[in-house]
């Protein structure tokens, strides 16, 4: 590319050690052991307990 900053960033990216702490912003991890089954951890919308929602959240009165 013509942009020297972008070129330098690309070189740094290629030389950067791929440590667990370093994750590019748009990188989606292929294997995340803590969340093997995210659907088991996140309740479906219709399963969310109403008590966790503020009063009037589902039927706001304007």
C-alpha cells in the first residue's frame, strides 16, 4: 500500500508474537474453551425472567 503507516502496521502484525493476550480487533477465535456451548449460557429471549427487567420495560406507559 502507499500508506507508510499501514505498511508499518502490516509489518508489525506479521512480526507480532501470537500470544493469548494479543487478539486483533476483528479476529473471531475458532476455539474458546470457556464458551464451548454459548447457547447453554445465554437464555433465549422468551426464557428471560421478567423479574430481571425493570418495571414497565415490557409495557412502557408514555
